[in-house]
């Protein structure tokens, strides 16, 4: 049980030390801005895929008409 509290205390002290160092080196405003970005949980960025709208008359599957032309008709 002591080990759990010790790990949490160590991480809290480490975060406090980084915050004090940021305030010392960057000033209070930029230090607070930096810490607000560091405290934010990372979220994956999803690339928006822009697909052209299909016409009801278009086939949504693309088929290469030349696919398989170089293959022999009969297997040896």
C-alpha cells in the first residue's frame, strides 16, 4: 500500500517540479500555457477523408479490366 502512495507522490512532485521550472524559465503566463497543453490528454487526430459523392448510376466498385491478361489460360 505504501508503494502505491509513494509512486503517486513521486509523480506529483515531478509534475510540480516541471511546473516550477516552466514558470522560472518561460514566465508565469507561458508556463501556465505550456502546463495546460501538457495536462491535456492526447487524442488521436482523424484525417477527414473526402470522397466524391457517387451518382446512383455509377458503380461503387472499381474493377481493372486488364487484370489477369498476362496470366496463361491453362495452368501447366
